[in-house]
C-alpha cells in the first residue's frame, strides 16, 4: 500500500511502499526525484575561441554551461543525493570513478565517490588540460595533463560535499565530486530520478545538493524489503551554499 509523497515548497515528506523488493537481508531502498518548480534559467553559452583546438572540436555546435538541466516536467539532473551520518558496517569501496575531458568539457559534470576510492581524470582532447581541485577537506591537487590519453588518479582522503574541480587553462570547465564514506549516494538522472539500494533499516537523514540551488534535507524511514519514496522540490529562489 502506497501513500503519495507530498511536497510543498521546500518541505518534503517521504512515504513507504510496503512491497517485496530485492536487496540485502535487513536492508531497504530509497527511490526519489529532484524537481525544479520554476522555469529553468538559461545556461550561458561557452565561448571556446581562446583555444583553437577546443573551438575546432566544437565547431558548428552550441555549447552551454550545463549548470541547470531539466526535463520537460521539471526533473532536475546533476543533483548529488546522499545519506548523512556514519555507517561503520558499510562494505568497502571498490571500482574506479572516471571524469573524462571531452571537447574541452568535463563529463560527467557531477559524480559521487567514496573516501579512498580511485577517481581517474582522463584527457581525451588534443590539447593541454589542467585538473585543479579547490578543497576544504585535504583533497587538494593541481595536475597538468598535456597530452591526449593522459590519466591522473586520485583517492580522496576525507568526506567533502562538494569537491569543486576546475581547469586553469579553460576557465569554463567545471565539475563536482561528492565524496562520502559510505555507498549510500546517487546522482539524479536527466529526469531527476535516483535510487539508493541496500540501505540499513531505520530512520535516515537524506540530503540533496545542486550547484545552483544548494541543499535540501529530509528524514526517511527505511524498512527491510521495502522502498521508501521521497521527492525534493526546489522553488528556484534558493541560493548555493558558500562552499559550493
């Protein structure tokens, strides 16, 4: 039996779906959506003429700074969603997370990673790039990538929401990494949807971050074998946090 999630302005209330769902014993899931309840602002056009190779790679294309990406019904992409708090029994981090530099743009723009997990920054362009993190949590680095195919690997040392990445050569290049010490996070899709699985049962605090609109926070009750639903709604008047 399912009750609809009710959201009014910034106030979101989560509900529970009591139905058999696959997952670890004693664990449940959260499915949700991030939505912008206002017309999206126009994203500025990126002028790449300062680097002839960037300009050549994007000739004939209209490249914009994808700070706010929405679906037709307001689903907000590139929002980092994560549980807050400590999870000492969480499985160890594994796998590699990759940010690629393609046609002088970081792709993807927003990712999540765990403390100690390897993040690879790959240069797929025929031009010089520079990967520079502006960290407040000992996750700082500044590395040049002069040739195509160069890969720089980094493992963040501490949690940081969010770690801002820029290129000092191409000032329009921007990316964000949400670094947490557990696997309970996701990045919203092009439709604003997200899923977080295998969550321990109990009441959890869940937070969403967006580079333009800052953070929203809600409490969610997770029950073993069930899926909780939550919707975050930005009004469009919010401001980003100072650390964003």
